[in-house]
C-alpha cells in the first residue's frame, strides 16, 4: 500500500497532477470544474488546491506537507505559465525562458527500505526546484519588480513630470460633467503624457499596461459629478503576476492613486489662485489697493495656510511611498539572492512574495493615516470642498476688485469669503485634532508634527493635549 502512495506523491511533485481516485491523498483539488489557467492567478493559488489535515499520514510532518503542497501548486502554476505566457513573451519561447525541470531519474523506483527518507528528500528537492522556477518566471521573465515600480511611478504619481503634464492636459476636460467624458479620449491623453515624459529605457509592453478607468455611478456620490469625481488611473494585471498583484491589492492602489490625484488637483488649484491674486495686486491701482488692502491680505494669509497644508500632505505621501518602496525592493532582491544561493532547500515560494507585497501595502496604510482612515478621508473631503469653494469666492471677489463685475455684490462676496475662510480653518483644526487623537493611539505622532511643523494649529485652538 505504501508504494502507490509514493507514486501519488511523485506525480504531484513532478507534474502538479493529483492521481487520487479514492480521496486518500493529503492534498485535494477544491475547484475541479475549472482548469487552473482559466482562474485568476490569486484564485488559483489560494483556492485551487488545499491541504487535508485529516488525511495527512503521521509519518509526514505538517511543515513538510505544506512544502509538498507548494511544490505541486507551483508545478501547476508553471504549466499554466507555459500555456498562457504574458503578451510580451508570446512571440518568444516561454519554455526556454524558464529553468529546466529538475528530475531525479532514479526517484520513480522508490525503494521500500528507505521510503520515508527518500520521500522527505524528494519533497525538499521538488520544493526547492519549483520555488526557483517560480522566482525566475516572476522576477526575471515577467519582471515583477519593474511592474510594481511602474505602478508606483505612474499610478501613484511619484513621477512628477508625468503627473504635472497629465494634469495640464486633462484640466479643462475633467472640469466638465462626468457624463460628457469618453474613455477613449482620456486614454489618448494618457498615452500622450506618457510619451512626453517616459524614460527611453522603459519597455513598451510595460507602459501599455497603464490605463484609464471611469468610476460607475455606485462608486461616486452626488448627481452633479464632474470628471474629477470619476477619473482614475489603472494598471492592467494579467497571469501570472496577478498571483501577487491580486484584485484586493489593485483596489488599494486605486484608492491611493485617487487620493494623491485629488491632492495634486488641489495643489494646482491653489497655484492658480495664488497667480490670480498676485496679478490682481500688481495690476490694481493705488486707490484700489488701499480700499481692498485688508481683503487682499486676508486672501494671501489664507492661501499660505492652504498651500502649506496641501504641500506638506503631498510631501508626506511621496516620502512614505518612496521609503517603503526602497524597503520592499530590497526585500525582494534579498529573497531572490537567497533563493539562488540556497543549498538547504529553502526557496522563495509565491506565498512569501505575496506576504512581502501585502506587508508593503499594510505599511503604507499604517503610515498614510489621511488615506487609510475612513474618518480622516471624510474630513479630507470636507477640506477639499472648502478649498474649491474658496477658489470660486476669491475669483468672484477679484473680479469685483478689478472692475469686471458689478459693485453692489461686493459686500455679499466679502461676507461669503469670510464665512468660507472661517469654515475652512475650523475644518482644518478639526482634522488636526482628530489626527492627533488617532496618532496617539497608533504611535504615529510624527505625522502631526510634519503637517503642523510650527505648531500654529495647536496654538490657535489649544487642542494639543500636552
């Protein structure tokens, strides 16, 4: 009875094939109705095959059984890759790009006398070889690190010249109602912006994965949505990289991208407001300057406060992303080097890569409190509306000062400006107060110090618990 069991194990380790008609093996196929390469990569890896603890023989330790599970799943993963290579590899020979299968020519004749020792060696060898091949496919062939770096640079807008160029090209279009936008037009603008700012060393197939997504009605609030409410940058992920960049991870990237995109919009709005204010101060006559000196000064001080907050928030975002990326990339590099030099059979399996990537995202969420906290996101939305409202009020007031609008509305505009300014400052102080409370609970008070570096908001309302 032992020899057939050993043959079942060998079949699983070599081919990823379960030859278990009576359900006696300690691994089972959870989804038999679909071939492995018809599933999404993350579903295949997490749901296709499972370990049956009840059928695990006492002479096989659980740790060894888990390696056997990973070895067979990885073999199946490699087969799926060879049948369905990524687009940029389809006109090459993917079989030639992966490491040759390692087989022990004598392992088919399992010796009865040292069966357990042979079984343990076979599992460790199969696990080691499978992990090396998976690492080679993901890191070398599919360029996993380069793909995540592309998401960081473009989707998360860490490439400054690209984000500035894209904002400039899309500005007028995104101010229109959401229903008037056409995705193919936005994709064309995205492609133009990429071509204007791309690094010549970046491969075409990598940048071709960048895309535009328009949010559906159930993903936005309000019936008067504009292009800013529905526009989102996206990155298309295919097998086998979607084992690592699973749908949940890509959703997190999308949320962070929209958050940073909103901040970049506010930065541009405030930049234009500041330019309009300076032009007004330069062009106005001495009499006008004297009459509206107080109004112009209030606008100037308020914009200082807004610009300081938005730019500090963006700076924290990009510094955090850059710092965590450096740690993540270093981790992947060390994993790859250790896998190549390993002689003990310890390899880098897909679970290790998935865990490393998930840790990278979790670190971002823990440090970017203004993005990851639902409470803080709501308060940031209020502040965003306050800045956009002040932009409209200030432009109307400047039009009156420059004589481009009727004077009777002057007092009304002054009142509206003062009211909007008070609301913005109250909302901003409320955000800082809430952030301080959350930061104390999460041991991340350095974020409050960065955003309120001169303790102006602490002194203004005395909310600092110290």
